[in-house]
C-alpha cells in the first residue's frame, strides 16, 4: 500500500467573485458558537437522539451545545454558528454508545489553531478491547493463552481499499479498523490499537487550519521486549468549505505496527491558500454556490443485518466494549450448531454480492462467509443469509458485520 505525504500548494485561476461565493450547508446554528478557552472533551453520549436536522438543545456558552445523535445517519451532528479552536486548546471526544462519527455543520468561519483529536487509543496489556476514535472500530483485547483476539486492520475499515489517488467520497463517513491482539512470548496479553475516528466539518464560509486535526490509529500494545499486537488503521477526515488556508497538519496515520493509512478528502471552491501537510489527501474542487452532499443520497444501496438465528437485531445496534451485554446472544457456550445471519439489502443492484464477517471476541477467530439470496431478487429489496461456524468460548460473544460488493471489471 502506497503511503505518502502530500504538501498542498494548489494553484487555481478562479475569478475574483468566486472568493465571495458561499456553499449551502444545512446548519441552523442551534449549537451556538464553539470557542472553548481551554482544552475540552466533548461527551458524545450527551447528544439528543433525534433526526440530524432537529434543533440542538442546551447550548452552553463557548462550549457549544450537546448535538444530536441520528441513528439513521449514524452520526453525532453539531450545528454551530462558528468554530474557533485557539492555539493551545485541544478538543477530544468521549464516544457515543454507538461509536458514531462526528459531523460539524457550521454557518460561519471555522478556525483551528489548536488541536482537534479523534485518535484511537493505544493498546496496552489489559486484555480488554481498546476504544476507537468516534466512528472507528475497537482494537482487540488480548487474553492469556489465547493467541489472536480482535480484528486485523486488513479485515475492516480502510485496510481493504486502494490508496494513492483512489476516488473516495467518505459518504457515508466511517473510521478505521481496530488492530489485532496477541500474546507476547511471556504469555502477557497485548491489545490491538483502536481505529482512528471520523469527522466531517462543513462550513458555508472560509476555513483555516494552522493547528492539528487528527484521526490516527492507536499503537499496538507491547509487553517488553516484544510487540506482537497490531496498530489500528487511520480514520477519515472530510472538510467542506468556501476557501481553505493555513499551514497546519491534517493526519490519519496508521498505528504501528501493521495498521493502514486512513483517508482525507478536501472539498473547496478555492484551496490555493492552504500550504499545510495532509496524509494521503484527495482534493475535490467545488463549483461556485454548490450544495455539497452531506449524507448518502436517497435511494442509495444499503444493507442491514436484521437477525442472528431467530434473534432480531435492534434497529440501532450498539458495540458494547465490555461485551457483557451484547445486542444478540446466538448460542450457548460450547454449542456446535452453525449460526445463520440474515441480511436485508435495499436499493442494491442485483449483480452485487453480500458477505458477512463474524469476529469472535474471546476465541480470537474471524469468520467470513458469502451470503446467498433467499428472496426478493430485485434492486429494491432482497433477503440474504450466511452460515458461519458456532460461536463458542468463555464469553460466547462476537461482533458481526456485513458488506455489499459490486462486481469487478
């Protein structure tokens, strides 16, 4: 995988009037002006659960409001009037229970002279899953006498995509995968790094980044003198603005070792004044007075896991990091009965395929199975099932994912 630093010195020949053009960004400003005077951690669990365009509640002076968590869009959305992160101020985040990514929709100027951090946590030797940045995936928790637990970066997130000039929209917004855990040669658990988070910052006005905006993958855990756990993959950063300037740093670095680089997408009418550095960035010029897409278009392909065996899956399934109260129990400990996962596809072309992946938390195995269409057979709606081996082990808990694949040329 190609990794490189891109210094953006983008020269454009836009007409002078374009500098004054504005974008249409759907922000009502109800979270107020976000201008913290000291470092702050935004607790995403305080967001009201509602449609993303519901007016936010509880604006709190310079610290803004609590935002809105929209399960349908899987995002915690803040609708600010303006954003100003001063030099020396660092903004970090506590995850929402859903681990949803962050969206800032801003009416006016966005200035980041300080730091905005959505990094995945570094792995340790706790034997517990490691927290990702918001929008990312957890790192595997090491455990005594169990060699592999968690998810290798190549299995989820950005690990299986093409970098180096690939055309990626970051719609929908998804962060990086977690790193695989292992045991050291001294039988000490080493946890995988958490995946980097994901953020969209969209403003109708100018944006300046002279500080840092990062969604890096966490480092793999280490039990001296060896390090065998993997780092998390870098996350995703999408910036939409009228004009972009500054000499700051935008980073979605891979966690060491073995993580993959994340994605950065810069969309602007005029980016010629930005001289900062960005890792693996893609620049997308916007037309004057454009209305950038914030969410997937209506009628976009969508798949959802709706049942595991006979147990229905909640409409908004949460990834519980302690794995004590999962959404669905699939079988009793020691069961040898295969598990059936049912997937519903909507607006998906009929020549696409569906794959299910199950990551057992405590026996350390990752299973992949191709799903078979059972009913529907139209682009509007279809049902698919995949059969995987029994999920057994001391905790009998697993994470389940589904993805749709377009046919290759």
